[in-house]
């Protein structure tokens, strides 16, 4: 019985991680689309090359 509960919790955790990863990807796509639409590059990205 205990093993079954542990297995259920493990599966739930894996699903939660997948949902969070998907949400993060969607957010990244939205931000990228916004920058493409405005024609501007994010300042943090340019900071890496600016020195």
C-alpha cells in the first residue's frame, strides 16, 4: 500500500514538472514574439556582448 502511494506521488510530481516546463516554454515564446514584433533586442542579452 505504501509503495502505491509513493508511486502516485512520484507520477504527480512528474506531471507537475512537465506542466511547469511547458508553461515556461510558452512564456519564453511570448517574450520572444514581443521582441520580434517590436524589433528590439532584450537589454540583458546585449549586456553579454557589450562588455
